[in-house]
């Protein structure tokens, strides 16, 4: 029997991934029972294995691969994933560079070797605010040929909206149309980003480093950046401190919900959002189960433990929205001629019209489908997702607490009384000591100026007041010297003046220098916050010229667009700018982080 000894040399702490490519193949003893080819292969294999800690991608000799990671983020999720990817690439034979699309030099695009773009979509299929300029330029005739550029796109979205991942899809198709070569197919993330991100990043690495024998699994990631403690994957059961309606009668219902964070270790800054894990209304779940064509059994929960179908539908599955994907899956099992015609027409507006005001219960009752058992049934459903609410408190003003300002959604459609899943959970289903699961969603793209002497202009009608209550509390607690101007609006002053006492006290104290109120239904002609902006245009322009930061929070589809148009109009009227110059001025405000939006 031939005996041989291989000496193992372990990498010292100073030997990082950046110099791991310098490891030489281990010399196999001459009397080892291997051919020259086997000896060479084994030597290089052992060198690579010993030079790389478990869980890191294997590296080989050769020049490092240049990679640019470009992210377009509205609330921070895309940025979080981009940073995760950067860490992964740094462990391999790559030279990665991380770039915010808002500050990216477009002239560099033609010179990129490998471009990895991570982007969200928000509003009505719009690019994030940070990507508006880049998106417009890339889609225009001014965009250059990108022959020689390799790319891949990770698109973030929510399939409950009709323009699912539209921004990422547009970037992907446009880059290809300009001559760029796709490294790996685009992957679309539907709210839950972990698994699709892992699929995409692993696929990209495999293509970028084809000489590597194996690519270690990337693993799942928590985009919030939380690796331990309470997080999106492990929400904190928050005791309810107060929960009451801010409206004084009328048609609207807006709850102020104060939750305790004591003992959670969770921290937040003003501008962040709070994720809330909702629960579906039990009475609707019972109606669904009663109409199913099988006897309800058990299904695995996210931890793999068997739970009743009833509990699964209350706590783990989305029963409150219908989208194109669900309709397609349902039609295949129902055989409904109407659903078949809807799918074959492939009309986005028709899908939207059918889905509006309908829930899962409507499909179960009106379009019966065949399912073999409980597991078969839930296989077509989306997971119940957390809802994000702009935080309405400053931790400096309310230590150990977090406050929300929640508009309660209630309406009638197709003969049924319906409500928003999470809003009615917070207003109706938190009795008997129920503690909603919560986590902090960091939003670095919506922060107060670092210099407290900077003036701020805040536009937040309805529940858009939430972050600005927090801003005012925080600026007062820190003694910020800058002036404060708030535009707030709602239908009626007598019933819908949210946080009236607090805001008026801020004015009395001289801390809130300007409070402009738009009551849209208190007079014949409707008045909105954008109308008050225009009527105060000269002064607003003066504040901007003196360096004020401008913030907007609220409805993305209408209000935010109207406010943006009003801002353009003010720049033209009081700044003497052309429409093109006004657009450029506002674009520069965004780049300078003086025009920030938290819209939904």
C-alpha cells in the first residue's frame, strides 16, 4: 500500500478574498499514486478549498471580473439587496462597485463591462424618484449604443398592482434593444424578495465566473438588513397602548395607534416605516371554507408544522386581493367561460375592472373550482404580506413607543361590505390583548436634513400627515433652528382635522411657522394642498431659493403628481424658468435630496 502525506496550509486572517487568487497549487508528493494530470488537478483543488472558508464562493487564478451594481430604490429594499450583493461579490474574484442610480454618471454606461441593475417600481408603474432622470434618458433617442455591455436586471414589485415590475421590465427590454447582452434572465420579485434574489444572484455569479467549479449557494437574505433579533421574519408582538379614531364624526375613519416597543430592541428614525403583520377577518374565512368542494383539513405553516386550513387562511394567506396570476390559476380549475374569455382577451383594463372590489370569496362562491384538498387549494394563493405604515412619532418624543396614523378602509361592492385587511385588523381585531407583529422598515430615502438649521416644507394631506407629525416632534426635541411649513388637507375641517390640538400648539409655540389647511369639501369649489401651494407660490419659491427641503407624503397616483405639477408651475411663474428649466431645477432638487417623497 502506497502511503503519502499532504501538508495542509491554512489561510491566515490577513489572506482575504482579494488576494486569494495568489494561492499556488499544493505540491503532491512524487510517490503519491496519481498520474501527472491527476496530481495537478488535485493540487489546485486542495489549494482552492483550503483558501476559501465554508460558505464563500470558490475563487481561481486570473484577472478579477469588473462589476457595477446599480440600484434604484424608493423605500430602501433595492438598496439593501444591492449591498448584500456587493458583500457577496467582494468574497469572490470580482471588482464590484456600488452606485445609486440617482448619482450615477450616465457617460460611464457605454464603458461598463458587467452591469447588475436592481430596481423597484412604485405608484402607477413609475420608476423610483431616484431613477426618474436615468429612466427618461435611457428611453429617449439620446441613449447610446450599448454593444459590449453585459447586464442583468432584478425587478421588485407587487403583483396586486396591474403594472407589476414595470420599471424593471422597461429597463431590461431597453438595455437589450440598445445592444447590451443579457448575462442572466431578468427575475421579478413579488413582494417577497428572498428566494427570487437568491435565484438571480446565484445565476448571475455562475455566468460571471464560468471557470469556477462550483458556486456556493448565496442563501436567502432579509432585505431589511436584520440578521438577528426582531425583524420582518421574526416580528415583535407589540402591546397596544392606545387606539382611537382621530376623526370627529363624518364619513372618514382614521386611527391613531400607539404600540409599545419595550424589550424589543427595535429602533427607528423619523422617516422610517413600521411593518405590520395583519390577520384576515375570521368571518370571511369561515364563509370561504363553507363554500369549498372538500372537507377542510390541515396545511403546513411557514415553519412546516401542520395547522388547520382556517388558521392558515386567517394568518398566512392573502384572501383580500385578486390579480391576473390568481385569475389564471383559478380559471384552469374552474373551467369558467367568463374567466377564460377574460384571460384570452389579455386586456389589462379588463383585469383591473374585474379585480376591483372583489376578494377571494367572490371567486370561491361565483366561480366554483375543483381542488382535491386543503394543500391543493392554498397552492394557488399568495402569502399574506405585511403592510408598511409611515411612522407618526419621534422616538425622542415617545421613548419605547411607535405611533401610526391609519386610514381605515371600508366600502361596499358587488353586494358585500368589505374593508382593508390590515386597516380593519388594526381598528377592529386588536381586542382581548391581541399583539400585532411588527418590524421596522428603514427608509434612508426619506430623512430630515442633517443640518437642523435647514428650513423644511412638508405636504401631507390625509394620513400623509404621519411622518410630518414625527418630523415636527423630532425637530422640536433636537432644537432644530430651521423654519417649518406644513400643508395639510382633508374633506372637512370640523371632522377631519387630524392632530388638530398638536398642530395648533406647534403654531402657538412659534415652532410651526406656517400651517396651510385645505378643506376640499367645505366650499363649493374644491381646494387641495396643491392649490394652496400655488397661491403661496412666491413665498414657497423664496424658501426653496434659501435652501429649504421639500417633502411629500401620501397618494402616489393623484396627489403626488398634482403636487409635482404645482411645483413645476411655481418654478416657472416665480422663478422665471422655462418648462425645461423648471424640470431641470426640480430634478436637481431630487439629486440634492431636497425633494423627497414617501408615496404609496
